C-alpha cells in the first residue's frame, strides 16, 4: 500500500519515475567517531535523481554517503554523492547530489533500459 500525502499516492507525486531494479550497491558513510562505514545494499528502484534501497545495517536520515552501484553486464560501477532522505528500518531512500553529465547519462540508460 502506497503512503499518501494530501490524498495523492507518494509515487504519483514524484517528479521522476522510478524503475524497479535489483542490483548490488554499497554506501560509504563518514562518521566522526567511527571513520568510514561501508553498508552493503540492494536497490529496489532507481531514477535519475535517487534510489530506494534495502540496507544490511541502519543509517539515519540526513547521512551523506557515497552510493556505489555495480553496473549490470560489466565490471564497472557508478559512484555518486547522495544523502539519505527517508528511512524505515533497513529501507531507505537516497537523493543524488550534483551528478555529473556522465553520471546522469548512465542513470538515464539504467532507468530506461
């Protein structure tokens, strides 16, 4: 069941459609006391501006991370600066921060494939 905001589905209020996608990912977060923390994840969905993820351990909303996504069919990966915008247990939403033109192109190809 989708959450609603003012009677509208949260999915209908998105500016960019998300594509269901199950890929391995990892988040690297910098903590002042622990140094860098790596959290493994799987994508649930992806858009040109963010992603829904299931994490192996919890990170709080507002945490800035480096989001690294393994690109399907290659040995390459896509790494982007991101921030966790929402969290419910081990499920989080991340918003990408200032992707380059090359990163936007890769995201577009993944979302439209």
